[in-house]
């Protein structure tokens, strides 16, 4: 698996969770579900940043 693929997967995971959380809020879903999704988004953003920084370090740039 290439490093570009890892970055893409990490960013897509963040986007999917963000859209799920927004969709839940817009249709008036449970506030606890929205809160859980937004917390998951923050964790995934952290992981995505670590992946991006790791790729930059690995490539020496």
C-alpha cells in the first residue's frame, strides 16, 4: 500500500464521519449520536495528521 493511499484513506475517513454527523444533526437525530460522531471525527483528524506527518518524514521532505 502506497503512502498516498494511506493519506487518502485517513482523509476520507474524516470526511465520512463529518458528513454522517452533519446528516444526523440536520435531520434532527439524537444529540448523543452527533456528539459521539464529532468526537470520533476529532480522533480521526488527529490520526490523519499523524499519517500525513509520518509520510512527510518518511519521504524526507
